[in-house]
């Protein structure tokens, strides 16, 4: 009963956050909404905006959002379509995280639901990376199902899953593939590895065709640090920020310093606990799939750069996967009942802070957008210098939809701009 109540409260709170606020301040959401509108016009109406847009001849590993939104636009207003898809993606993430934890620990609990909710409000969700988030939701559901069925996936089913994940985003594809591989190795089900290799052939072929048609940057954005302490501090704040990204992004109001401190203390303790468990399990040779995945994604979070091969913040995305599997490791520790209640209370308190802070600021932000008074500090990473305009907001694209106007968009995915002047 308590778990059902928490699920209802979580769904209602996020539903209010997304649907009750006219302009949801998610960085990339307007961009995807516009791309969905363009895809609908190009694919279903033959409208190329005077030759400005066309559909690519290759299938990129980040194409799902414009396609789904374009199909929804056939019956629904584009802005409402964006909200519906954003909510469905969150619901898939929340249910996927909760199901993943429940399947691996073998029981239901309120704390698992609270942690699942906590993990959904990561940096990538707040910034509206819909392709990655949709793939992430599908990947954790697929991994949980794979675990429940003891790995018995047929080749056609595996092939379909891998293709669907590829269309969403490359990182969730890697996560699910690595999950199947490691689980099969630890359980010594070598036939599953053979099926995975066969099922991956169509995806590999499509990906090779994609690589032959595009130029992907493979260098990372350099970061200059004056001292070793500054470099270590920057890495620490990078690793903590996606967990409770309250201060990762400046909004209309500043967050109290006490809450910011609580943010990093909580995140640091969680990461430190995962590291201790990894060391303890390693010493005692308790090598579960959660152990290996936590270790792999922790290493990825530490060593991957901020930008690699066209993917922004890959390390921060990997960190959420590290924590997800680290939570499963925590479940193996027999905490006293009083400690469990304390941990549950702390996590639920964090959830309430997140929802309250984001909802309040989102309402203020939406009001400013409607008045065309977006402050230069909004949606601004700490330390960035803005000159005149805010590069992290794309709300002008809503006007382009209303006026049926062609405009260049970034991360076009399945669409390409023809570099001509629209009439």
C-alpha cells in the first residue's frame, strides 16, 4: 500500500511539473519539438520548407524523438506532443529503474521506489536529452526482463531490441549489450553470447553505413586547470552534479547554500559507499553482474571526457548507470531496520526538495518566457560567460513552429539542413 501511494505521488508530481507549466524549461525539448514538427511536414506532407530540410540517407543512433513527435503531431499540437513524450519518457525511466532494482534485489520496497525517483531527475532529464532518455528507459526495462527470464531471449527479439536501442541512442545500446554479455559470462551461458553476436550484425551494418556518411569529432573538449586540487575538485563536482543536479544549472532563483552543501554531501556519501562496496566485494571475490557494471561505469565516469565522438557528457550519463547498479550492491548489506528507515526518509526528503525546487522555478521561468524576458542567467552552467544571448535556451523554435518557418537546428539526427535560404 505504501509503495502504491509513493508511485501515485511520484507520477502526479511529475505530471504537474510537465503539464501544468506551459513552457517546461528543458534545454533540448523545444529543439526536439521543432524537429518533430519538421519531420511530420517532410515525411507526411512532402513539405521541405523550400528545400531547406530533407531526411538523411542514413540512420543515425539518435533518431527516435523527432520520429515519435512527428507522428504525434499528426493528431496533437506539437507543444503538447512534446510534453506527452517527455512524460512518457520519464514514466519509462521511473518504472524501469524501480523494476531493475526490484528484479535484482528480489523484493519490493519504498526505498527502492524513492531511489528510482531520485535517479530519474538526473542532469540529462533536466536538459531534455530525449533520444538518450528514451533509450535509457528501454534499456533498463530490457535488462530487467533479461534477468527475469534468465537470459532466454530469442535472436529475433534480441535483434529487435538492439535496433530499437540504436535508433534511440548509442549509450543505452552499449549498456544493454554489456549487460547481456556480462550476465551471460557470469552465469556461463555462452549460447547467449553467440545469440548476442548474431543479433548485433544488423546494427553493426547500419552503424558502419552511418559512419561512412558522416564526420564524427573524436577529440574531447580540453579543460585547463591551474592546480591538481582544482582538477580533482572539478571532477568531484562533475560526478556529484548529475545525481542531484540542483546547482548544476542556474535557474531563476538561487538555491540556498545549505541545500547545495546537502546536495554534495549526500552525493559524495553515496559515491563513497559504492566505492567501499566495490573494494569489499573485490577483496572477498563476490563478483556479481552489479559489481562489474558498477565498476565499469564508475571508471567511465572518472576517465571519459566531457565531449567524445559527438556525445556530450558521456561520463555523467555513465555515472547514473554506476549508481543504479551500486544501489543493488547496497541491498546486499544488512542494515539495521532503524538505519533503513533513516535512509528512506533522507531519500524521500531529497525527492521532495527536487520536485519543489524545480516546479517553483519552472513556473517562474515559464512566466518569463511568455513575457519574452528570459534572463541571461537562466539555464546557465556555473562559470559560463554569456554575451547577449543564452545558448542553452531554444524557445524561439516554438515561434518558428507557429510561423511555419525554417531555421537551422543542432543535432538534427534523422533530418538534414540543405543550407539554402527558405522562402
